[in-house]
């Protein structure tokens, strides 16, 4: 199961308008803006969409490139995050953030980050408030 995904878009305001309309029939109507300065250095500003108390689809300003994605996968516990990270590393992933709390998001946000064999950003994440 996916937790969240970021995609880069060439015109964020135009894309917000498009996705606001296109996702509404699916019940994805919640909108949130995240200021990148609240995250780690270099974190982008994000425009989020979601439903049922979750924001899971995010837009960021940038070069539109189908390869430019960050994919977050839901874990059911901190130990699942740890296991997924260890397994990915053993399979050839590159470390992009060891397992631990991501305090810049929320003290209950526990995650690990890797780059897959092609350099795509993957995150294994446990958010206790969603379980």
C-alpha cells in the first residue's frame, strides 16, 4: 500500500486547478500546502491532495519528468520500517536516510529512505496516528 507520492510539475498553479477538478469525482477533495522551509534543507514546497483524513498525493514545482518521483510505502510498525530498509539495502539500494523519527514532520512519523537501483526515492513510513 502506498502512503504518499510527490510528482514534479512545470506549472504548480495550473496543476492544482487540474487535479482539484480531476480528483474530485474520486472523493479526493482535501487540499494542504506544506512550506518546504519547515522540513530538512532542500525540502520542496508541496501542494497536497487527499481524502479520509489522509493527504497522499503531492505536487512540487519543477521539471516535469516521469522519472522524478518519490514514493512512500505504508508500514504497519516501526519494526516493519526497519525490516524494509534492511531488506532494500541488502538488495542493492543506496541509503538515503536511516530508520528513525522524522521530527521535522511529526514526532510520531517514523521512516527510512533509500534510493532504488535506478535512483528513485523510496520511503518506508509508519505514522502511528494512522493505525
